């Protein structure tokens, strides 16, 4: 009670009157917990009527429902949307509370669908710290991109650490027991998942966020850290408006900018530079210059 009075900058008597009004006049299912010394709802789904929700509250909840479109191809979508519907249903009134639906738009993005059994199996394994096995299909590039890619299906036995969401796709960050190393698996490529009876202990340093490095180029972390330098010409306003890495530096040049930063996300940085080509040209490290040059030459052959 004193905490509530302090938070809302009012007196204890006012807090007591408000709680009594909610319980007696609004029929809110409120009870007192003598052990925790505080009030609580006995019905977890109880909500006050719309008159007690602000326009900003309704807008925020409505936008949250719109954002759920980003998760439409994942098993979490139906459950989360149903929860939001239950929350917002009691808050609707006679006014036009859904005006935002055609005025604040969340655009669709390409995404990969996820098998419901895969999702449920991974969530269960995370909850119980159980080792799982599954079939994994991945695009492999033998001999460092010198040969055509091929599809390889293999069995994995892993200790699941975390589910990662990146833009529109879900990934599993796990310890691969056969390779004795951590790996990142795309959920869309997982099939035939099975929970084993083997339990595992989560290591002290298991968090993917501690391995992600200093840059923000989607889900990927390599063992080696590089200092990247990339020249970009033309209109670079949108590049300068964003933070691509914690230690990024941007220098103005005659034709545009030169951006430099530290990262262990080599492949993702390469993809980013290629997406900006021909306006982007890597300067360092040499490994990036070589890979970019090779990709550009191969693209030129296809274009002929």
C-alpha cells in the first residue's frame, strides 16, 4: 500500500478508497493476500471497462495486434493473437476505436513457415532442459564457395539454449553434441524432432547475445573478429541514420562516405555490401574484398 501511494503520489486513504470503489462499485474480483501484504485479482482475465482505458492504451494494444502479422507463419501467432483479443475485447466502446487499422500499417515481409510439431518440441525442450534430435537440411558450400551448393540432410543431437527471432525468421541456438560446439539452426529446416530423456545443465555463459559481437547484421556470429571498412557512394542518408555497430565511424568522402566498424558477422556483412553494390565497395579486410570480388565476377558471368 505505501508503495502504491508513493508511485501515484497520493495518500494511503485515497488508495484504500479507490480499491474499495473498484471492489464494491465495479465488482472487481479483488482480494487481500495476508502473506504478501497486498491486493490482487482473483480472476486473472478480469479487465476494467473501456472508460478506464486511455486512447493511448487502446492504440498501443491495437498496434500490438497489427504487429502480430510478422509472426503469422509461426505457431505462436494464434495463441498470442487470441490473448490480445481477450485483453482488448472488454475495452471496446461505441467510439471508433479501430481507426488505426487502415492508417497505421505493418507491411508484410518474406518469411519461412515453421512446422507446429517442431515449434512445440523445441519449446518443451527449452522448458525442461532436454536434449533433442532432429533432421536438418542445410545448404552447404564445400571448398569455400568454389563449387555449386548442394542440399545435405543430416541428423543432429543438440542441447537447446535459446530461440532467436530475426526479422521474420526463427532460429535455434544450441550446443551440438556431435561437433562439441554451439550452432545456429533455422527452424524452417528442422524436421523429425524428438525429445530424449537426457537432461542437461545450462552453462553459465550460454546467452547468444554475449556472442553476437559489436554489430547488428542479423543472426550470425563467427569465431573471428574483423575490422571492416566500406566505401559507399551516392545518397547515403539512410546509412548514416542507422547504427550498424557499437563502434562504427563514418567519414565523409568526395563521392559519399566510408563506414568502418568491428564485427564477427563476416557473412552477414558480405551480404550487406553485395546488396548495396554497385554503390558499395569493400576496402578492408582483404578477405572481404576477395569474397566480394569473386561474387561480383560470378554475377557478371551470369549476366552475359
